[in-house]
């Protein structure tokens, strides 16, 4: 809020300076003018809140425009990187990408709703990007998941991903192999390749892309050309999918 008021002050100061040409005003005139402005704002405080609301709206519009530009700039890396798992309809016309972290509570909250969204919309092509940014367990879990993807393919990866998203306990070098074994996944092979250069490169490439796109939290979604920073309830996601579909027609 402080930054908003500072920005508002600068706008007001520039406007007043332009209108009154302070350089030509005496000290007494300047003081009187300032007193008059202060008195008006004290008598009409709603003017300040209206100006703050307008400023916030402009900042949101600028951020939305910036996100559109970022999606356009990095489109191929976002949707067609060649290594991230693709589910839903691989030939679907509604592209959704999620930057996700296995230790992210909001990612876990969004997960069952995403499954519902994909089930209800057979034209969704869903791409999951491993984006571990919440500590050592996040990185370890992503390494395990990417290892499963590389070694055993997307079907095994989807089962492992599903288990990790539903897991509320610690994700460690002890628990991850047990989860894998319970799903019929070769845990020894998974552990062996978790720290390979290929797995490291996938994580680093995703992190670099996320930094370029100014993604500092999870989940972050890209639906078509629109970026959603944070959890969005199922109804909101469905609305954006419907709007994206309409724009394609």
C-alpha cells in the first residue's frame, strides 16, 4: 500500500506542477496551494481511495500485458519442450501448462480439480513442468519423478506423480523408493539415475524458463496465451478454458 501512495503522490505532484507551474509561485502561494489541496483531500478522502483503485487497476493491466508478452516470447519452451510429460489429449487444442512443486500445498489442492478439468474437457492437452523451488525435499521428489519418466515412460510417471501429489508425509530417500515399489516401479533404477546430468538439466532448464517468465511461486498455469499465478478454483479454470476455446473458433 505504501508504494501505491508514493506512486499516487508522484502523479499528483506532477499534475499540480504542470497546472500551476510551481517555479513561478512564491513561497506563500505554494504554501497556500498545498494547504488547499490538503484541505480538499481531508474533506473528500474518497478521492484518494478512488485514485488508489485506478492505480491498482493500471498496474494489474500492465502485469497482464507483460504476462501475455512473456507467453508469446517463450511459447515453444512452455508448450513444446520435448521432455515434459504430456497428458489429457496429446492432440488437444486447449494447451495447459502447470509449473508444479510436490511440497506445494496449493498444488496439491489444485491437483484433483485439474483431473476433473481434464476429464470434463477432452480437448485439453496438459503439460506438467517439474518446478521444485520449496527446498531439498522438492528437488529430491522432482529428481525421482523425472527419473521415472526417463526410465519407464509417461504412464509410470503419471502414476508416480499422482502418488506424490496425494502424499502428505516427508519425501525422502527412504520414502520415495517405497512409493515407487508400491506402484511396481523399479526403485533401484530410479535411485541410480536421479542425479544424472540429464535429470539435472531438466530441472535447471525449467528453473531458467521460470525465472525468465518471472515465476516465483507454484502453482503457476499457462492456459493458451494467459498466465495464472497461483491457485484458481475449478470453476475459474473452466471459465478460462471456455474463453480460450471460444477465441480459437
